[in-house]
C-alpha cells in the first residue's frame, strides 16, 4: 500500500516534464524510493528473532492496538506472578485487546498491601522483546498510548466458590460485545489475577512464558552467576586431575562445563506444609529430606564426574552450612553463599532474586526439582518448550543438555523420575498445584 502511494505521488510531480531523460531519471528515482521502502521490511523480518522490534510489523492482522485491558497490581511469588501475568495476557487476547503493562510486586508479602513495592513489568522483563516474540499472539501497551477520551469500562470479576469457570467465561464472552467492547479501556477490578479462573491450555501459557526475557541488567547478573558455577566446575575437574581440553582440537573452543541445578525444598515451613499434604492425599511422594534428595541426584548419570551441583534454596537455608555437605564423591555442591555470589543477589529485591534463580535452573544441563512445586513445574515447562523449539521433543533432553528429573517421584529404574511437561494438558491446574503423575513424553 505504502509503495503504491509513493509511486503515484512521483508520477504526479513528473507530469509537467517532457524529455525522455526525465522519464529515465524518474525510473531511477522510483527504484531508489522502492528500495528504501522495501529494505526496512526485509531487515525487520530477519532480525525479529533477536528481539528487534519495529511497529511496522504490527500492520499484520492481530490484536487491536487502540483497545486496552487494565489489570490490578500482580502479587505473590515469582511464579504466581508469572501465571497471573499470563492469565491477564490471555484474557486481553480473548477480548482482542492490548494489555496495559501491569505492575508486578517486588516483595513477597501476602497481607500488608503497602509493603508490596509495585515494580513495573519493564523493570523485570524486556518490554520490546516481549512484544517482538509474542507478536500476533498477545500485545503489551504503554499507558501513553491511551487517549483517555472516554472513561474506562469497569469489569468486576467475581471471587469465591460461587464464581465458577463457566460463569467467568460467560462474563468474558459478554464483554466481547456491546458497550464494553466499544470502550477504549476495560479496567478489571476485583481480587488479583492469580485467582482468576483458568480457561487456557498449557501450550498457551508456555507461549507467553517463552516471550518473557529478563531486562538486560538482570540478564547480565544471570550470566555472572552461571559463569561462577561453571568456573567452580572447571576447578573441580582440575583438582580431580581431569584436563578439560584433553580432547579439544587446536583452535576449538571448549564447550562450557556442564552443571546440575537442584531446586531443594527442605525449609521448615515447606516440610510442615508438605507433611500435612501427604497425610491428606495419602501419598508419600511429596516431601523429600535432604538425604533423599542427595541419594536421588547421585543416581543421575547424564554428566561426567566430578560435576557441580547448584542448589537453589530459600534464603533461610543459607544459614545452615550443612546443605552443601554430605554429597557423594564427584558431586560438588554450591549454593549462592559458597559460590560467592551473595552480593549479586543481596542488591536485589525478592522478585529479582527469584527470577535469577529461575534462569539458573532453566539453563542448567540437568535440572532436578519437586513436582509439587510451582517453581519446579515452571522450570520444567520452560525446558520442555525449548526442547520443542529445537525439534527434540522426543529426546527427553538427553544428549542435548536439557534433561529434567523429579526427586520426589521414583522413576522406572528406581532413580528420580524423568520429567517433561505434558504440553497437551488442557489446563494449568497440575502445574500450579503439583502432581506426581509426571513422565517423559
Ligand atoms: C482483532 O482485531 C484485529 C484488528 O482490528 C482484527 O484484524 C482481527 O480480526 C480481530 N480478531 C478477532 C478475533 O476479533
Ligand atoms: C492517559 O492517562 C495516562 C495515565 O492515566 C497517561 O499516562 C497517558 O499519558 C494519558 N494519555 C494521553 C494521550 O494523555
Ligand atoms: C496421568 O497423565 C496422563 C497424561 O500425561 C493422563 O493421560 C492420565 O490420565 C493421568 N493419570 C491420572 C491418574 O491422572
Ligand atoms: C491433570 O489434571 C486433570 C484433572 O484436572 C487430569 O484429568 C489430567 O490427567 C492431569 N494430567 C496429568 C499430567 O496429571
């Protein structure tokens, strides 16, 4: 469309000119203009994957850019916030609207609302990359895009037991039409979005999570922590007399030293909570002690020993130096304190600390977690999504450095259960509440 308009314009100004030279010149100018118009489009297509984002690509049909959804501040733990954010995105998508960039919460308070420390989405995640990666699926908008010519339409969400998934869906369908649909902004009010009913399949959540890239300053911290872990692995190999570059050819770069990440849930409040849970559900596959976890992790044979084991643990456990002791020969355990990276974490509020640990686990060569933890479940979801993206969905991550295990479930070979997310699940329920029905699909 743009190109045609530009050419018409050229023809028009050339009308008074007679000579043939002018016609030739005209063609040359037209070609230059055409090139100038077309080139940026080509450039955008090839660099889109790198997170380069140009609003011209939004000319493709997709979510409306002039209709918005506004949601209340998103609260609770990192993974609850991610799920709530995804739900807000999917609700906006359902109504074919852009989601106004929501506020997350930097600190972990449940009741004291004044202590929640709102933090805008783009302080934690990369706004531009998000829209580039999720283009055509969901769209985030800035408040400056709103014209404010009309008052927002307020949509009161129900809560409590009587507010069912069906009622919620009826309500959403109703607001796809009529007065609500005409208004520029639909402001959702009511309890925070994590409690909103879940209408969407796991693969839609996975698609949104896949668009979340950390803000560059936080990404830099993740890279620092991971390189510390790999350095520790290299040191352990040297001490064991294994030369890392024995087989490396002249001039080739050594592959990074692999590591195992273990999401260790053994802090006191979790143990009390999970014991009760086991009693209620008549199961013995929810809690694991430190010794059980060490035993399970030592049965994993994916990686050559000695190997570094990074322990993602609650801060309260850092007081207890014994969590890095008792590991089997060839498994060198570190948490952030022993690794010497506490200063990186201590500079950050709760939410960012968690986000760094999440990435360290998601990028590990082997991940071991608890299938009743939302954190572990979302780590495995992210790893499974990467296997799908690599076309390796049937490999369980073996040989590509992305295998995952659950230490709380006994696998077929007596070791920890191999674990991939069931991407065909029609709801997020099992992931957010936990299940021991896990396998490697
Ligand atoms: C959403 O809005 C876009 C832009 O107006 C439009 O092209 C598309 O058909 C709409 N989709 C739905 C499902 O309404
Ligand atoms: C509309 O209001 C929001 C704040 O409520 C503001 O950030 C935005 O700039 C306003 N838009 C315009 C066009 O004035
Ligand atoms: C376990 O998960 C599979 C799919 O992953 C499902 O088909 C099966 O019904 C589940 N079993 C139970 C008891 O929920
Ligand atoms: C997830 O939960 C549903 C019930 O909500 C069940 O039917 C399904 O089989 C479960 N999937 C897995 C993998 O356990």
